[in-house]
C-alpha cells in the first residue's frame, strides 16, 4: 500500500522590500513565504556569502574570557560598554546583555539607552562584526523600539573598531532577567512578560569568581561546576593541566575533580565538577590556590612524563568544541 504523503506547505510569492529578503533567526520561517526555515532557504545563500570564520572574534577586547563566558556560559548578565567615539546625543549608556526579550538582537529603551544582546544567532562568520553592525543600527533606532537582525557588510566595522579597548569590562551577573525592565519604570506585559517568565524559569544559578577573568561557578540539580575560560595557548595549557592532574593537584578539594575541557571562540575552558554543597564563596580560595599551581605548571618546560602524557591524553579525549 502506498505511503501517504504529508501535505507540503504551498510556497507563496516572495514578500520583498526593495527586492531584499530580511534577515531573521536561523530557525524562524523564511520571510520569502516558502514555508521553510530561514537557514534552509534564503539563509543558506546568506551563509555562503558570510565572512570567513573568525576563530577568536573577541580577541583584542578587554575581558575576552568574560565576553566568551557571557556568550556561552552565563544565563543572565550585563556589562557597560564604552564607545571609542563617545556616546551620541540622546544615548545615556550602552549595555551588553546576555539575552534580551524575545531574543531581540538589540533594544533602544524609552530613555534612549541601548541594550545589545550577545547570545543571538549571527549572519556571518565574525560575531564581532555582526554585533558591531547591530550596535550601529541600535544607536540610530528610535527610542522604545527593538532592533531586528541584519547582515553586516563584509568590510563593516568590528567591535574592536567601535569600543574603547582601554576601558574596563566588568560583567554583573544577575539571578534573573529583571534587568530587562530597567529602573522599574518599564513593566513587562504580553509577550515580553511571557518571555521573562520563561527565561527566569530556565536560568541556572551562576556567579563570577574573583580569582580572574572568565571563572564562573554554577549550580545544577546533580552537581555544581567551575568553568574557567583561559587565554593561555592551548597546547601549553593542556600540558600544564596534565602535569597537575598526574600529580594530584588539579582538583579544588575533596569530592571535586577536573573532568575535561571544551573550546569556545578560540579559547580553552577547563571544567571542574563540584559537590552540590560547594557554593561560589566556598570555591574562591581553592580556585585561587589552583590558579597559583597552574601558573607554576605553565612555567615548567621539562618534557611530560609517561603519567603526564596519559593524563593529557585523557583530557584531550574529553575535549569538545562549541564554536
């Protein structure tokens, strides 16, 4: 018996604005009306035209490990950004945020403040260029309006061109997404309220440690973790971690262990499992002591021993790449 075919959505005439297909999220319906997702339709052509993949898009920015952590690890956080050319008239501040309501790429508040979302799909192979394009469009957007996704020019500016690279970068981690509401004069209604409720329910408790850039504690129902974004060259860092692991110095105390690492935006992120009772405050001192041991191991230049080579192989086998 012939298998019934599932009804296919009928393609409708493309809805074009000045002959162009708007850029939307990769999983959203394509604006052309084909019924397919954007990434399987006009987004496919866009991806072929994307800029070459930049392995370290945040290199050269102050706090590169924290940029990566806010992009990949931290649910709710913000950081003030300083523009190289100063703030335009009517823009009191520019704030980087992990996520914005409705996954908007950016938002211009009623008071003129710009919020730039970091954890969004990007149209090119250079996240820095995508974010710079969104930021420039946000600065020119009327107050009280979100900013749609866009496609940067291949020769457009990057964040490194727009931001003051001498200014400090200090993320503030939040327990939820109430920062969406600003000073409290805004109120969440409709879809924004629903988005806020969903985001808060999914947020994992997270804290930034004071031991250095990119070190973040988080709590999950099964166990807690320390995830530490490090700027050391990968091969040298893996050697150092292997030396510590083989010598029994890679843990943060009883019932903790180094379980592996992953790569994110060109940097290595070692991960430690912690017991559920170990808070971020409990983690501060052992993490600082671990940092001292790691610095000593990084300075060593002797060939790895057999045990250290085995430890390194084990770490490599448990390494994955996020981006």
